[in-house]
C-alpha cells in the first residue's frame, strides 16, 4: 500500500472511532416524560386504529388485500 492509501484508511479509522465515542462524550437528551396531552392523545388514537384493524382481521373482515 502506498502512503496515500494508508493515510486515507487512517483518517477513516479515526473518524469512525470519533463517531463511535461521541455518545459517551455528549449523550443526547431523552425526553421520556412529557405533560403534552395532545401527544398522548394522538398515540392513543393511533393505538385504537391499530386495535380496530386487528379486530377486523380476526373477524375475517380484512380490507387490506396484502394482509389477507
């Protein structure tokens, strides 16, 4: 290998190392608790739709031909 290839591979290795160590240097913020009720209402609405779809599949009234 010539010096150019070795240099390029070294730079790539250092970059990957820095990307890998980044979460330990500066962890991302986590927002696990929220008081935003509109967000939770949206999640509940989506869960109800999923539940209805599963109930329809169970009863043999599936509207999606790819699933049934």
